[in-house]
C-alpha cells in the first residue's frame, strides 16, 4: 500500500480527523497577518535548533526571531527534491498559505519566503500554545471534544482545502490543536501535485470517503470564494512558487472540487450542507 494511501486511511478513521468550523484564527489574528509576514521576513535570528527526522521528515530548523521587543519562534525549511520517495518542496509551504488567504480559510499560519544562511526556504510562524493532534487524541479526557459536531465540521474544511491543493498527506502529525480546541494545518511540503492522479481526481471524494463523512457541512462563503477564484489573480499570487503545470492542476482540482460539492448538495440538500 502506498504511504500516501495509508495516510488517507488515517485521515478517514482517526476519528475522521474532524475539527471545529470556520476560520481557526480569530478575526484579530487574521488582521495581523501582514505584520507577521513582515516580521518573518526581516526579524533577527537569535537562536536556531534543527529538528530531528522524528520531529519532521524534512528536518527543518526552529528559529527564534526578534524584532525590537517582539520575540517569536518560526519554522524554516529548505527541503526540495525527492526525499524518501516523495517530492518535497519548501515553496509549497508558502503557496499553501497564499491559497488559504485567497479563499478565506484561515487555518494555515503566516508563511513567507526567507533567505537564511545563504539558502532560501519557507519561514512559518510557530503557533504557541498548541499540541499535535496525534498526541491530544490519545487522551481519554478529550474524547468528547474530538467526537463533537464542532470538531467534525472543521474536518470537512480541511478536506475541502486538501482537495484544492492536492494534499493526500494529511495525518494526525501535521494538525495542531489550540487550547480552545481549534485546528491549525501545517506541513504542506508534499502538496500541489500534478499528473492524472491529481488533475483527474481529488484526494477526498465519493470514491474514497463514505457519504456521511465527506464535506457534509461547508461555509457558503468559502465555496463561493473558491468558485470565484480568478485565474489571473491566482497566477499572480502564486508566481515564483508554483510551475505552470502546478497552477493548471490547482484549477483542474478546483473544478473537480466544486463538482463534488454540488453532488453533495444535491444529495443532502443545500440547507443541510451550506451554512
């Protein structure tokens, strides 16, 4: 069984990797994204620590950044090329954040392109006060939270996003849980795939997910913004991050995704799916 297929099964059954609804960052936090983007690009690196393979397969660096009185941590990675049989790309980390902003998802931390020590890579704001879902879901006292409708609704959001960016690598180790049980999506270096498997199909569809577990509730505004994505604007926003083939693949998946949403709406009723 392909590793990606195994992770897809993990996504479906642990338990559905379902999360809370709407943007996971608050409106105030979303409004501060330009500030954090500038901070990530221009702040001073005051300490560094490379993570082990067990902590991150691309062995990224955890940096401590300082600008004036502001001190925050960030994750920097320059992975590119095939590693362990998979194509890794730091540019995809930045592209995932750009797409998140374009469709108004609000689940990916601020991420920018940054040169450091003579290399160029992605630099993502470290979200303090979070824990990995794979660790939290093992705690019996949190079982009710992780089986709630609120938690499940955001699983549908993550499915929607992963379908758009061609991500079959979502698993409990790349989802962060906040103190308020909101979900933050990280680690997108294996996204934006091309080829028939990612332009003629999407990772989460009626072929791979049971009807009751597939994008059953979605914000109407999210679907409308995705449908209204302007090709010119998309190309401009992703220039230098994705190739022409990768951008065409996003557009192809967008159509497949919207077709899947229409099918779900027809089956369950618009009032039961879109909110």
